[in-house]
C-alpha cells in the first residue's frame, strides 16, 4: 500500500523516480509517520502498560529515533531506484 502511495506521488509531482527523489519521499513519509506515532502514543488506550514510541520513536531512545528516520530514507531510496528502472 505504501509503495502505491510512492508511485502515485511520483506521478502527481512529475518527479523522475530515482534514489534521490525516493529519499525525499522517504523524508516526507518519515515526517507524517512521526506525527502519527506521536498522536497515537498519547491516545492509545493501553499507553500505561505498553512502551509507546512517542514522536518518531524518540521515547524509546536515540537509536530508535535514528533507526526510524534511516529506515524511511532507505525504503524511499530503494523504491525510487527500483521504480525508476521499471519498464
């Protein structure tokens, strides 16, 4: 489903898919996911019993927050690179 959103984003913006534009998509995806995880962490009904990630995973430590960002960037780069080479 996320791959379809990336493909639609490339189509709508007119950007040529590549690892660089994919990284930009990954950065946007990370920004949206950071907001969603932060809001969900505050409103989850079991927030007292579970380890909530907070905004961008920052509540789980610096390595989690960096991994959250790096994971989104790598996904975007690989998607842009692969989608750009698709026939």
